[in-house]
C-alpha cells in the first residue's frame, strides 16, 4: 500500500503535468495572444537612397512598434494602442500625418484621420482639419462623444474647440522637404497644363503623393482595432478628401479583421479596400493573406499602394503593389520586424 503522502505527491505531479500540457496547447492552438502591424505609407524613399536615410525611417518605425509592443504586453486595449501608436507617427516629421503632412495646392495642410474598434463597430473620423495637432485623437472623440461618425472642416474645428484637444497653427505641420515636393508637383502640373479634374495624376504626384500612417492591433482579449491618419496627397485641390477617414475604404475593423491602407485614396474608396478584405475573410472563407492579395494585387492597379491587417487569430499581413511600404510587424511569439522594401 503506498503511503498517503505518496498518493498526494503523485496526484500533485499529475496535476502539474496536466497544467503544463494544457498551457502548451493553448499557446500552440490559439496563436499569438497579441499582434500588431504598423505602416508609415507606401510612398517610400528610392531603393537607391543612402543607407543613413533608410536607417532614419527604420528607427522611427521601430520606436512606434516598440511602444505598441510594450502597451500590448501590459494588457492595454487594442483601441488605446492604435491611437497611441498613430500619435507617435503624427508627431514625427518623417511621415505624412500631423507634423510633416503634405501641402495642398494652396500651400496649407488639411488632415484626415479615422479610428475603429472591431467588436463594437464603434468608429469616428475627421476630414480636412487644419489646427488639430493629433487628428487621430479628435477622431476618437467623434467616436466616443458624438452620435456621428465623420466630421469635416469648420465643424470638426468647432468640435475640437469644444473638446479642448491640443491646437497648433497650420504652419506647425510645415517641413522643408514637403514644400519642395509641392513646388515640384506644381511646376510639373503647370508644364503639363493639367486639365481641371484630369483623371490621372501627373507622374510626380504619384511619385511623391503617397504617405499615410496606420496601426492595426489584436489585443490580449482578442479585440481588434484600426487607426489611420494622413495629410492626403501633395497638391490636392478643392477640399479633396481621400480614403483615410472613409470607414471601409482606408480603415476598418470588425470582429474578424482590422485593416489600414495607404495609397491612391480614390482607388481605395472605389474598391472599398479595407471592408472588401474583411468580407472575403468573413463570408468567402479566405485567409487574411489570400484576401489581402486578392484585393491589393487583383482589384487595385500597380503602384496604388498597400495595406496592413490583422485577423482575430493574430495573423499579420503587410501587402503592397508599390515599390515599398514603411512597415513593421510584432506579436507575442517574439516577432519584431521592420521593413521598407521586399527583402
Ligand atoms: N491614402 C491617402 C489619401 O489618398 C494618401 C496616402 O496613403 O498616401 O489621402
């Protein structure tokens, strides 16, 4: 007869072995507990750009991704993380959002942003704001403090005053580099005598026009969120608004996917890019990668741009049809990867 203490010891060892096995299988079957993707736009440097310039972008991308990783590790919500990461990009002059935004045809800045929470479908957006330092936070306030989804122009500015978000002069967003690009775009437009409403952008509009920032997240609870912010296209006219504040086009999250896009906004609106990717996963049985490839390489034209996305299992995707896309991926399995081009 084994002694009672031996029986207790045996039972405890069995319990421990079962617990370890259960933990292993949870980790294995459920994939990463959290996952994050970021992008800083599809309008990248030339491949031939000096390595110091590329290093600068990589450092900024790593900083934003590290912040997201730390916040997710400590259990913050997907919504809080996407907002915090996009604010970092908005404050960084290297990217076309917030400080460093492109100029419109009049030499001013008009900023667009949107944010969405997957499990509630709550969303908010602003378009054409001129004095809001961090448009993504105003978009979140539209989502949380109003019954509306999208506020634009003067109305959005009035709402900003009511909420007390940080304001700046429009010139705060200026950078030398973006001014040079505007001058180049306007010169080329004049040379080509671009017709009013010309369907195609001039080549340099395309070359320098991209740039937007975004973040998608699956948090530890399995909730998804997406946030996207931009200055739009260089030399834009007539109050032009792109896809970034259009829910389902440049930004979208539901219980299945979260998607953020960058590129020719008109194309993203036409093809409802972000929602189409979600619908392919939700109703079409496609994996996130299949859905993203079908839309980015099937529906869009070469050089239109790209997307980042995460699904409810924590699978991450970054797909683009441009030369490159500033991007980064991280998850709780240890992945931490920042890239500009294919390799
Ligand atoms: N999609 C943005 C827009 O069209 C621009 C970009 O991503 O570069 O406003």
